[in-house]
């Protein structure tokens, strides 16, 4: 993404207010930090007692020749070390070529502050017994209302997002653009397949009987994505979340290049692995211990701790 | 990591040479870019015909109060959008608070240039037949010499890196700091368990007979890491690489927080999943189709294409 370098416009009123708010606020707490993605979340306190949250991100480098040349022409090197042909440097470039992408939220409620405060994550081993005893109770207690899913399936909403449909009651599904995707940037392609069949909560409910459903979703979705977006089938990653956010079976399809949230081990299970596992053992997901992570204050984590199935804090 | 803000020192001679080299070089090619980690790799050409590679990274934000306050006090906001309490801004901060961390390599050989040039990755489905026919031939042809592994196991090298040893010939292993880890920063903890037994190339060679070995490695390594580094067992991620870099069975242990290279789906298989799979089916890894990715020009990828087991480019 190129950094926009525009002539500053006259400050509009909300911009001026935000600048003033920030000038009269002080740092209170480091809510979260991510040194690999170069972002930081700060809690600020204003003189008047209001709280604010600043979400700050370093910007990606521009990718066009003009902007890159501009950076190179203005780079000031400071050597850190040098060994043969390899040198390490800190490079200073003009501030307008190196903007931060930020959100400032003020006044911020306690609920928002909690949301952005980084929490430790822990690993949970969900044995079949833990699933029956703890996870199922969690799903019954906290499961989100699935009406929005049924509305999608019945085309009462998000109709413009639909890419493909197989309307078979047993093995059919709709394929639609994920809400997080702009529908254009292929690098971040994010598409969701939602099965028409009701009652399959997650991979836990799958047996070899569902292989036709799973293979149908995989084959037709990959085909539809390749046809519509020109992305090769061997450059599309398809997976389930475990635990999923909502308990109606669905599959995520993303560009292999895209480092999507929760697309990694302990959050994602590849569709190909699920198909493979069910072919090797038809009852695989009734017998398996599934490993995933949860944040400390998460409700499922709390239930695991209370049941003695996770370490105490 | 705090960004060092130091008084500029008088330029030393190699620093001056590098600055001059850069001043007389122009942009030739965007070798690679990573917008989520905010890095870019550039190929440059000097007037004298030499090539150079600039690896540029945005720096992580500082985490200490003084440096954060310094940024806040010098932040110049430009509003992008504002909706209720939520505002989006581009923020300009002084250039010396926002340095780039770079490496400049010059003169750069073609081999180095290839190494840093981003290549498309593709998904490979390794059926048991593909493994026997293609992957095994690849291992025989290209496998790295394992002497360095045997030297570790026999304590002829890297002795100071060893954290723990179980010297049992069948189920024993050594646990040592990975070469990429500084041995101190717990956030990036990276430890390797290498089994004493020779001849196990990868997870493909594992059957239920190896469960005592795998459980021994898991239990004793987690215990040793917790004792030595104070990291809880449920905050340590343990996994195999598939394909591994070297074909002598070993397990990676990292801090759950650490986004280590190749610790994600299609590169990593959790040790707990391997144990689970072998308990469900003793011959799981003889029967499984394993899914992983390779770069376009990779030797294994080339062999898969030549065998008609991967799509042509």
C-alpha cells in the first residue's frame, strides 16, 4: 500500500479537536504491543479525566518506483555493524515518508479498554470427554444467535456478497465474500463457504458420512474462486476454525499469501486434513483430542479452569 | 524493542562508503515486500554496475514511558475519517523517533539476489504414493549432511547450548537452544529436541511404536523448559516441520506468543496432533496425505511438477 503524501489541508474541526485532546493527554498504560507487526495500543488519560485509546501502526512500505526512489534519495545511514559485504544500519528518512496509521478512540469506555488490553493465551487440550462435558455446555450457554447465518442461506441478507451456490439440501452450500474482505484486493482474498445443512456445529460433528459434503465444498469452492478471481487452486488455503466463532459448519478460503488472523496452528484445521483424517478413521473427530488456545478471561477458558481441565492462572 | 535515540557519531569510514554507495545507486527491482510485517527488499544498481540489496524494516514501537511520551508529544494528526468516538488518522512523528532497521549488502551476487527475491508458493498434496515415489528420491538426492546433528548428539559441538539430555538410546534426546535464539529473550524462546535414535527421517517414519519416544520428548522437554526459563507448559508450542530442513527427527519448542517462521499450518504439525493421530490409527503416517507448501523454484517442487503431481507453472 503506498503511503499517501498529500499537501496538508486546513485542519477541519474534528481533526483540531483530536489534536487538542491528544496534546492534553498523557500516557497511562501499554495495553498491547506487537513487535513483529510493528503496532502498539496505548491507554491515555486526558486532563479532564477522560480515557482514550491510541492504536498505532507503522505503515507498510510503498511499492511504486517514485515513492521508493524518494525514500532512497533521502536516506541517512547510521552504521550498526559491518562484516564483509553485509552491513547493518539504522536509516532515518523524512517524517512525511514514514507516517503512522492510527486510530484514536475517545472517550473510551472500560469495555473498549478491556477489549484492546493484551491478555495471555493458554493452550487447551480438548479430549472427547472435555468436549462432551465442558465445550458442549459452553456452546449451549454462550453460542451466538445463528439467525444471521440462516438469513444468508435464505438470501434475506448479504445477497450481493454471494459468489456461488450449490442449493442441494445435504451437500450444498453458499460461498460468499467474508465481511472482512473488500472483495477486490486479491492478496487478502477471504471467502466463506457456509453449508446449507443445519445442525453441524463444528468439525467435532463430522464423520466419514460427511465426506461427500466436504469434498463438494472443497472442489466447487476452489473452482468458483479460480474462475471469478483468477487465483490458482494450489494458492488457496482452506480451513476450519476450531473453536469457530459461530457453531454452524463453515469453511474459510484465503489467499495462501495472506497472513489472516487465526489461520495458523492451534486455531485453524485444514479442510484437506479433515478429509484425510476421516478417510483414515471414520470416527476420527469423535476420538480426537483437539488442541487450541484461548485468552485468560475467555468464557470457555474459565469453564476449563473451573472443571480442572486447564491449569489455574 | 526500544529504538535507540543517540547523538549521531562522526561518520566512520565504512559508514561513509555505504552512504556514498547508496547515493550513487538507483532502484532496479522490488525483490519482496511484506505489508503485514512492514518490510521491503530492494535490488539496487550502482553507477559502476555493482548490484546491492537493501533489506528495510520499519522498527517496532518503543515500550518505555519516556520514548512513548516523546512520540505522543510530537505527533501531528491528519484526519482520515471520524465516526462517533472512533477516528482514523495519519500521524507524522519526528524522523529520529521512527528509524528503519536495515541491511545493505553490496556488491551482491546473483545467488544472494535469488535468495531474497520473493517467489510464489504453491500447495503440494503428498499422498503416500507421492512420498514413496517423489519425496524419498528428493531426500536421497538433496538431503543435507547430518554430521552436524551427530556432532551435537555426541557433544562434539554446541555443548554450551544444551539445556537437558535423556541419554536413553531408544527414547532419549537432547534439548538445546536453537541457533536462531539468543538464549535470553523469553518472548522469542526457541528450543530444539533432537532424538538420539538414528534413522527416523520425519513424521512419515513414525508409528504407534514411537509413542513412548514422542511422549518422553514432550513431557521432559516441557518440564525442562518450564524449570529453566519459567515458561508455563500451556504457553509452549511444540511441533514438527513438514517438510523438515534436515531429515533426522527433531521437535521445535517455541513461546506460544512467538510468530516464528514456519510455525503455521502447512509448515508445522503439532507434536500433540502427531501423538493423537498415532493413538487413533497406529499406521496414520503411512496412510496420510500431508499438505505443505514450497516455493516455485524449490527442488522438491520441481520434482513434483516433473512427476505430474503438482500443477505446471
